């Protein structure tokens, strides 16, 4: 790669459902101290897409702060999720409301099983995906790291496959490099690591595996300084991506001197 | 249909009603609905009036009536009937 390309490396974009993005970091908007901090962190991360949830309006206090007044839709693409849905019908209902509130089709499907692991229920996820695709949605799917299910999701029309790197909100880092790599190799749609990242190096590891982007929430929101961590994640994702594109050196079992052996005095 | 402007607090809706002219009061029939899972008596005759009664900007919402989405363009012509199950949602932070 020529140096001038490095300086202006704006051509490294990724496409999901026909939409082109240059940031490979998607951030969640949950768990922040307030929406102002949330918006500042989202800006600092350089993310172009933010995930959002759909919930009932608080009728007793309709004047409490609203997400849309801070994390603005002219600044970020909203990716509505189905958090809290346990069936396909719940997911379709939630995302139809999201489509009406926001007017777009790109959505994140997550159908979870038990509250302790928040592990995705893949059978129900696949069924939900089919319902949503039939309803005209472009669906990015949170899923387990099972390469067989990943393939089935793709065949059912998922616009992106988003396997977990570790349980949601755990911050354990990427625990499943082998299965993620297989999913990435097999997929023709973008693959994103969604969940599991705890710190910047985890994001870099994910990107070095060759995934198209990373989705995270808690790693930024629950850092002592969320805005600073957002900056760290931005750099980590870029670093991991560049390292992947550069191609790492082969691993060796023993040392290999960097200084020439010839010409020693 | 007589409508009031949304004010900063929804709690004032009772006070506002007192100021309504007699002819409007006569037309106004309270109906019992299930709004966001809570049983409520509302005076609003349609979805637009209901949103104004609550005091939220319509552009930030989505509304479902008896499991059917109500498009924003139809808020004013969508009548509210006794026993309706209405959900009013918006976007909140999430991962």
C-alpha cells in the first residue's frame, strides 16, 4: 500500500443492505449515565450506526429526556433492536413500530433465551428472521457462533450475521476465534462481532479475524471514562482492520533476530 | 372536534377540561382504554387528540391500536373506542 493511500484511506468502506459505511464500529445506546454522555461517547467513537430499543412512552412523565433529542438521527443511523423479545411475533411487532417511528428498514434482530446467559435462541431467531424478511425488513441478526446456523441465517436472507464473541455485557473478550473465523470465511454477507468486547484489544482481535465491523455497548458505557474508551475503541477497530488488511507475519516457535548476523565485529 | 394545545405537563388536562365550552363538554364522551398496559379513561376522540392530551411530540412516536400500526398521517382520523388497546412507543437507549 502506498503512503498516500494510508493517509487518505477513506476507500475502506463496508456495505450492508446497499448502504455504505466507513466506520466499522457500531455502538449501543444503553447503560449510560445520561443521554448527553451517551451522545458524546457515540460521537467520540466515530460510529455512524447506533443501536436503539423500542419501549413504551412514560405516560406519567412525558417530558423526561428523549434519546432522539441527544443522539440525533441526522448524525447517526438508528438500528432498532428487538431486545426483550422472545418470539418471532414479538420481534415483528416491535420492529414494525420501529419502522413507523423512524421510517427505515434496517434492523437488528435478537431473540434471546434465558436471562442469565442472554444466549440467542437460534431456532426462534431463524423463524423470526423469515417473518421479518417477508415483511420487507433488512435484518442484521445477533446469533450464536454456530457456523451451521450462520449459514442458515444467510440463506434465509439476513443482510449481516452478528455472532457473539462472549455473552452480552460480560466484557470477557473474544472467546471463540476458531468458530468466528469459520463463519467469516463462509459468509457472503458482512459478519460483525456483536457482544463480548471488554476493552480496546478485544476489538482489535475481532477485527484482525477479518470481521467487517464490531458492535459494542457495555465496554464503552461502563468504562470509568466512557468518552475516552469510545476514542480507544475507534482506534482499536481501525488498528485491527489495518492489521487484517496488512496480513500478519507467520508465527514461529523460536527467535529470529531482527539485526543481520553478517558483518558482526 | 375540539382540541387543546399540548402543554408542558399532562397533569393539567383535568384543569383544561374545566375550561372547555359547554357544547364541547356535551360532545365529549369518556372512554375506557388500555393505554400502554394501564387502564385509563380518556376524553380524546382520536389518536392525535390522545397524543396531545399526553403532551408528547408526534414525530417521535409510533402508535399501535389493537395490534395494528396507526400511520402518523392517519392519527387525526383514527377514532378511539371503548376497550381499545393502545400502545405508544418511542426509541430509548439500547444495545
